[in-house]
C-alpha cells in the first residue's frame, strides 16, 4: 500500500437524486469517510424531475454534488425506440465525466448501482481505477442480466456486491470475476434507528391508535416489491384481526404513476380503504420505523439486500420477509423475524397473524433483531472495507504506472 500525501479524490456516479435504499447507502458512506484520507464528489442524473433530496442531504453534510445529463439504465430504454436515446446519453454523459475527472484530478471512480454506465466508461478512457457498487439482482431480460455481470467485471478494478446473493448472481454469468468481487453488506446507523425512538406522533398523524397493531412496508412502490401481495394478505386478515392496520410508506419513481394507481384500485377492490394507508414518502425514516409494530417486506423478486430490514432490526421491530435474496442473510427465521415464500398472500397473512396475536413474540423478535443490527450491521466495518478497497485500487494503479514509467 502507498501512503498518499493528499486525500484520495473519489468521484461517485449515482443513478438518482432521492433518499431511498441505494441513495441512503451512498449518503452514509460519503459523509462518514475520513476526510484526511478521502475527498468525495457526487454526480447525480438530470433525466427525471427529482426533488433533490440526496443533493440537499449531501450539502448539509458538506459533500459537493453536481447534476449531469447522463445515461441511467431505465426500462424505457430497453425498447427498440429507447436504445438510440440511451446510447446518445451514454456517449454525452461519458464525455462530461471525462472532463470532470480531468478537471478535478479524480483518483478513483465509484459507480453506485448497475444502472449507471458512464462512470465505468469514463474511468476506462482516462485510465483511472474503477469500483462498481452493485445493489441489484437483475433477472430479466437475460441479455441484460448477462451484460451487467460481464461489464461490471470487465470494466472494474473491484466489484462491490451488497450481499452474498448479489455476488452469487453476478458470478453465475461472470465466473471469472471471483477475484474482483468483494461483499460489503450495507450498514445501519444504530444511533438514529433505536428502540427508544418515539413514533407515536406519526401514528397519530396517520390516524392510528396505540392499541392497534400497525404493519407497514417501507420503500419504493414498484411491481416487484410485492405491495399487491401485502394488500391481498391484509384482506385475509381484516375480519379475523380488527385491530390490525396497514400502511405503505414510499412513493413511485417520478413520472411513473401506474404502479401506485394499480395499488389504489386494488386496495379499494379488496375493501381495505379504511384500514390501508398509502402514506407517501416520509423523510424521517427512524420515526417511520418507530411508528410500526411490524415491518413487512413481501418482494416477489429477490431483494438484493433490503435496507429497511436492518433499519427495522435496529429499531427493535420484528420483520416478515420473503425467503429469497438478501433477507435470507439479514433475517434469522424465528429469531429476529419470520420468512415466508414469495408471492404467497396466505403464508404472509399467517405469519403476520402470529405477530398480531402475540405481543410477547413481537418483543422477543425485536430485541434479538436489535442485537443483530448492533453486532453485524454497524458502520465501522462498512467504512473500513470501502477504505481498503479505494486505497488498494489506487495503489495498484499507481504501482502499474510506476512500472511503466508513466
């Protein structure tokens, strides 16, 4: 390892300007880096009408951030008519990043999520080391799944997977990436997410009483997140458990209202309008978790990790999640939560019923979850792992240039 006289200058290329899962992971990482060793600069896209929550949070943390007109891999580009637009934005965004890398004397480029490709190309064209932080499990279409895995390995000095599930998914299509892929699990701020946070004011604002059992899902409204399965499970519970109430905290991708419209129609069709609240996005995540009695994560596709799961664990809340992807690693079935088959409203309803009926079980699972969050998902190891990655790839590039006489 080399000792740098000046802080390493790390450019983060990110796929949104909000404060959901991968946004929060990025925010917590850059604000916690040792500023004597690293200088971070974040780039966010300008292709959607974001409200700018991530940039606002970064500014409060003293981290510079800029908006660039660059490509982000979205579903609309997967159609034939969208491909030329994506390629144009990819070329234009890569050129902008090359100029930024040279102007700011960037030492390491960090692409955050599989949806941003400009950073990988700009790093390759400028000869800078590249770290690709993969937060997704892409299953379909197959050509995209294979392309993401192979490109991540081919265009990166190090690939960071947020879970073993993500690593194994990448290796299935890029088996030669074994030596380049490292698993760094997401982390949770156990000082902000605590069992003693008071969520009663938010419960009252939502119209719920303390003697009701509030079951909630937190995160983006999207078809693969299983909000429809949650609603169907709630319909099975409503008559047998009149004290149960249900809430979804989160919203749509800006400009894509269809998933929420379908969910509203389903809730109405199931006769849940007086029991099931779509609360929208709420910035105070610790208070949201504190307001819930149970967190549910019913994703029908494998969750790559599930930030909300470890936030709930840290808050001392039991979790009911589907048994695939990241929750298989974060949730200990019967100890910190319950795991159910994906896409099965009946199994989900049965698991939730066992928690609705048993406050002692909720408390026991919650206490064990808090202990697991503190011992496994703290930030100390998370930041140390990224520090080691950045310094290793920078040192390897520096040594290579020295050998070549550059």
